[in-house]
C-alpha cells in the first residue's frame, strides 16, 4: 500500500479541519490521536471515504508516512508538545519534519528548533490563524524554522493556505521561533481590534441608546469602507444581530462581561516591554480583559466610586455611519496595526529574524482573524519603504490619522465626561499625541532621577553626561 503524504497528530477541531483541507488539496493523510476512539469516530464521520487513514500508535503512524515525513502537531501548547516530540523522535529518521501548528510561546519554539535540527530532524513552528472555518477553507499560516525545513513543506502549505489576489497566505517567515512570534503579534493586534469594536459598541449602546440591530447596521456600513472592511467588523455585525432563541432579545446582552485569554496577547505585551516597543493600544486591550474578569469587585465598586452622570454627546448620525465614532475606530485600528508592525520590526533586529514586513502584510490579507482591506495599504507602505519606522509615517496613513484625530479626541473626551471607559481609544489618542510631540516632559523625569539617584542626564545644548547637586 502506498504511504501517505501528510500526518496529523491531534484531532481537535483545528486538527480535523486542517487534515480535511490537506486531503482535499491532494495530500493523502494519516491521523493519530491519543485516544484511538476519537480517531475511529473521525474516520467514520467527517473523514469517511477520503484518502485519510488512522494509526493506532505512533510507530504505526510513522510507518504509514512517506519520507521525508511531514507531521503537523495540533495539540495544546506547552509541555504536551515536548512530550509528543519525545515520544515520536525514536521512530523518526533524518530529514523527517515536525510542525507545531498551535499557539506556542516563541521561545519554546526556538528551543525545540535547536534541539530537533541538531538531531537532523526538521522542526517548524507555524502560527495558524483563521479559527475552525479558516483551517478547513484555507488559513493564514506563519511558518518559522530553517529555510530547508520550510522548503520541504512549501508545496503542502501553499496549497492549504487561503489564496488572495497576489498568492497564498503563507510564506517563509524566518528562523527559529519567528513564525510563532509573528502569530503572537497577530493575536496582539486581534485583541486590540476586538476591544476597539467593543468600545464602539458600548458607546453606541450607552450613549446613543441603540439596540442590537441599529448597532449592527452601523457596523455593516463600516464594513463597506476601505478603512474598516474586515473579518472582525463583519462578525461584530453578526454577533449584534443574533437573538436569544428563548426570548428573541439581543443575545449579546445575555453574555457575561468577562473576557478570557489563552496567553498570546500577554506574550505580545511582555515581548514589547522587553524589547522597548511602544504598544499602548494592544496593552490596553489586554488590561481591559484583565479588569473585565474582576466582575465581583466591579459590581462592588460601582456603588462606592462615583463618576459623572451618563450624558450624551455627538458621535455622528447613525444613518450616516456615525462618522465621528468611525474616525475614532479607524484611528485606533490603524494604531493597532502600526504598533504590532513596529514590535515586529524591533524584534526582527533584536532576534535576527530578518522579517519581511511586506510579506507579512500579504499573508494576513486572507484567512486570518485580522484580515482586512487595510492590509493592502500596509503592504503598499512597506513596499514603498521596507525599512519604514512606523506605519503612521507612511503618507497615506499619516493623511488618514491627520483627518481623524479630531474625531478620536471628541469621542475620548465625550466618553470621559460620560464616565465610560474607552481604554483602547484613549490610549491611542495619547500614543499618537506622544509620538507626534518633538518635546515631551521627560526632561523633568530625568531631572528627578538625577536629583534623587544621581542617574545623570543628557542636555539639549551640549554633548556629554551631566549631574547636578540638586538638593544643596
Ligand atoms: C486565530 C486566533 C486563535 C486564538 C484565539 C484565542 O488567529 O485563529 O488568534 O489562534 O487562539 O483567538 O485567543 P484568546 O483566547 O487568547 O482570545
């Protein structure tokens, strides 16, 4: 019997969909799951009548694969990955390849690439984005590892990926853990945009008193614009239109206001802090999830801490897409991409990833959660200047920000006066105002540091390092 082209370990929802995707694209497959009953269930169900066979154990799995073996692991990030690597390694031969398609921490991937490559196996850490549907239809994929290892899977992943006007949504990202690093930052941007849209929803509901359908109509109109047309805006409309089958009221209002997280947003922020990258909009979205989880405390604090009375303010006519609010959402979304790209640029230098920002924008145009029409503009910006320091300095983005700052400021000040938190919108306003200010008040911070700790300071009028005895 001929051997299979592709192996998958882990029949969770993502694994199932990815193997069906591979098989549909002409790669006969073999699947292994820790519990064989799950494998049987899959082969008798969605995997039936396809070129997919099951394996009872890892030896059987490896034996059924063509060489070099290409094995995708879709299992929980963390120690489970190391355990599977240890279990399967004795059956592998030089040149065989393991791919981790989960959301692994990029440093874990660095370590695993070094370990496996030193044993002459290939190891790819590959971010996969698009959720269950994307995995089946075609996700965006961010593979990192050695170039030789990538070349061994190139044909497979190029066929499996989402396809856009200029090619598949996959490319070689770079060495080591770079694929998982780029996926982590993708998720940081994902967190920020989700929170920005949630803030817009909160303002529409509480300030403008709109119901689910009215809000959905505004999101629908935003989704038809070049600046906001995106998967996340599209699903926001769907979420707001969906009714509770029990009483036909807006389902979203029945959902507990506590947001979970699995780690990637946190890792984005930790990496940014470590690397000295400024990502306040992304950080604010993470913090918004943290504070949202303190439900009991928030309920208590509501009766103790006073704020201004809720008051309305002008966010623009809903029948015209609430243009003032839209300005704020556009500016914050652009800032989120700018901060994420900036973090990638800094990490690329520090970790020697040699990231190609233009290609990263290209592979995010389809399949992934942050896909958006705006990515074409991001691609163009890095095409025009591959070393662009900040996306907001690109002429098209600068024009957009300049024309939308007043709307952003109106929304943030209106929200402040109405006592409504808008952490991503307000941190974006401060981010842009700080970034465009050539003289910030950190001269005073430097003076204080030197005053109490002799930390020294630089001067604007002469070179050198200076210290003053401030308290004499
Ligand atoms: C994707 C997503 C996905 C991620 C979830 C959960 O690109 O398909 O980023 O990989 O796991 O969105 O993220 P949180 O649970 O941390 O929100």
